[in-house]
């Protein structure tokens, strides 16, 4: 089973702060904050840049609302019990 990660988790695991990522992607820190809450509207190029920065595959990033990922994880955990 593939393990998806949120943008926030990917960033934290890679050891970056939001401000650092914003600087590297040439966007405002509020853009990073917005994307970490709801990544469903991010352009593919931005996803690819963040994945490369974080050292993961773009396919490993969950694209959607952060709360939807939590619900997905919980539902899978309950199904495995």
C-alpha cells in the first residue's frame, strides 16, 4: 500500500521551515501556508518543485484538503482493525 504524505509532513520531514520553502519557490509564505491546508488547486509544476526539494516523488504527495487526508488515514486504520 502506498503511503501518501501531506505537504506539511513532507516539508517537516525534509527539515525546512515554511519561510525557506517560500524563498526557494519564489512565492510568499502565505502561499505555502495555504497550500499546506488545501493542496487541491496547486499547479503540477509547483508540486514537482516541492517534491524535488523535499526529496520525494510527486506521487507520494496527497493533493487535497489536509483534513481529508486525516479522514482517509483514520478510515483505513479502522478498516484494518
